[in-house]
C-alpha cells in the first residue's frame, strides 16, 4: 500500500471543519420554527458568515436558498486544501455534479421562460469567488452570461470552452423543435458518471468502498429513471439508462415492465418505508430519499474510518451535501406549507449521522 502523507493535511483541516456541521438537536429546533424564525436560529450557527455576507444582496425568501447553497460550497472548499495530486482528478470529477446541476437549471429556465432573477437564486455557487474549486470549472461570471442568453443555443455556445457545450451541441436543433431538454440532461449525466469512473484509481489500496459507492450512485439514478418512467407512463426507458452501475440493464428493463408496488424485491436497498409512504401519497421522491439514505448509511461511516484516504475527503463533501439537502427540504416544507409527513419522508441526515 502506498500511503501519501499529504492526506494528513486534508484530514487535519477537515477535522476542524466538522465542528461547523449542525447537531441533530439544532436541526430538530429548526423544524419547529416558523419561517420567519428559521434564519434567526440559523444565524446562531456557522451559517452566520453567509447570512452576514449575503443578507443585503438577496430578498427574503430567496436569501435562505442562497445561504444554504453558499455555506455548502464553503464547506466543500475546505476539502480541497492539501489535496494529494493523485486524488485531485477524482474529486474534481465528483464536484462537477454542481456545475452540471447548474447547467441543467439554466437550460430548464430557458425552455420554461424563467427570469434572470429567479434562475440565479437557484444556482449552487459560492458567492464572492469563482464557482469552480479548481481551474477548468465554470466561473460565476460565465454563469451570469449564460443566464442572460435568450435561448438554449446561446447557453450551449458559451459552454463549449468547458467541454459541456461540445457534448450538448448535437441536441440544439432537437431542443429547438421539441422544447424538451431531456436528451441534454441524459448526455450530461452520462458524461458525469463516465468521467467519475474513468478518474477513479487505486492509490492507497483501500479505495474499494469509494468505487462501490459510485456504482451505488449510478444504480440509484437508474432505478429512479425506471420509477419515474412507470409513474409517467413512458413505454421505454432503455435509452435513459446509465452504464457503470452494479445492476444490469436487463434487470432494470424487467423492473420497468412492472407496477411500482411490485418493485420492492428488486430494489438495490431495502426501502420498505418508501413503499408504505407511496401508498398514501404517490410522490416518487420518497424512493430517491430512501435509496440515498441507505447508500449513505452503508458507506459514510466506512469513509470516516479511513482517515488518511480519498474516502475521508469525499465523505466530508457528501456530509456537507446531505446537510444542505436536509435544511433545504425543511425550509421548502415551511415556505410552501408541505405536510409534515411528506417532509419527514424526505429526511436523511438523522438516519446516517
């Protein structure tokens, strides 16, 4: 085994940063607060830095979304310091999920006709610095230019220098005719997961759980494609399956021919609670939350136990993402008066930490 001592620098920094994660008791307090008091309580935590920096720039309620995204990006940035060269390609590939999500948001805004202001609020960026944690990722300035474009073609043309545009160019004419960006979304997802798998390398010799985690991510993405296809009555989802997971394509196609209620024995994780919730409320996001919860439960503690490793760095990033998703779910449930039962079905953090 070939241990890189530079992992110790990242590990030491992340140990300190972990104190900024919210406790379960504080999250429970946030759940009980009215929308007007949500930010007040959050300002007593490490989120105060983002609240102070951004509160004069964004109106309520947009400021909450912006603060949650910016705080997560600041936490993730801590994972970049002292990153061993051998781990860089994989971590950069993993983090490209955020530029890709932002690109999807901007493309969607063009076909839906959303305003510049509404689009900018939902981008996951760290305010005040370029969004890319490493050179080569999309800058905040280019996001601004993309948002100002009048159509999808303008956005794609701006993305050519980052590589994403080259992937999307062949779909521009199709999107113009159909006003449907699903083929672009699939192309971005395929690129993301193939790049992630290609960048993975055994370095210390203990990275097996990380590879298994990535395959689990792909399995969840494919299973959700199947579930959404059944829910929306799509005749075939074969063209939307991503390669590289643990579940073979023929298994997924067999699942696609069934009713959702019959999928329980085929799932990659035991998520009986999601099926029970779905019976009374046909909300497919229950399955995605439950599957992610089980994936995190299986691997996060393993990652944390491998202190001087790529797993410890990516595990910290994942923990930051989970907290953001949890707080966002709580906040949106308050803002849009979503039922407590549905919000509880979306929670993950309390089950995995």
